[in-house]
C-alpha cells in the first residue's frame, strides 16, 4: 500500500523509511535509523500484490553497559589481600 504503519506512540515516524523510493518495485524493505532499546519488539512486513504475504521479524536492541567504576578495598601492601570491586549501571 506504499505506506508504513508506525503503531501508536512508537516514536518511529522520523526514523523509518523504505530502502527503495518505490516499494512496488519488489523491494518493500525498511530502514530503522538510530536504534534505541525501546525499538525492541516484533515487526511485521505485510506485502500485498495479487495476494497478501506477511512475515514477522523479532528485533532485540541491547544497550551497551556504562563504563564500570572500580576501586580497591584494603591496603595495597605486599603479602596482604585486597579486594578489587567494579560496578556498572
């Protein structure tokens, strides 16, 4: 139908577009720009020419962890034990 259904409140309107200018030329691929963790979900491609073909794709966007914060617990003296602690959000 030459259109993309973005769903309700998805925030995809400015980031999704057909790869080819004219999807009726047998390529209805879409490009999703600036992926975000909230883009995780099931996407459906529904192509209608003479018949209707539907295919679903599950997209999982994972977030890169923040830089860890590390510190030493205990005194750094030869022959003693120390604990190295690291934490990341």
